[in-house]
């Protein structure tokens, strides 16, 4: 999933919604986007998750 998203310009998008099954790499994709954006702009990000288990 990450390769397809990156090939389709995921890191260049201003807003993105990712919907995929559990353990498909959504969190990694989000972290890649956060790091990429930080390296380009030095802006901070907030990553919000709906479940306590994902935040631990």
C-alpha cells in the first residue's frame, strides 16, 4: 500500500484520507508524510488516532 500511495503523489497532497485494513501500513504512511513535511517546512504536526491502543 505504501508504494502505491507514494507513486500516486501521497507526499505532495495537502489533505489525504487513508482507508485500508488493519496492519496494512497506514501508520507508517502517516509518519512518512509527517517527517517529509517537517523536513520541507519545519512545521509541527498532530497525529490523532481513534483508539487508545494505537496511541500507546
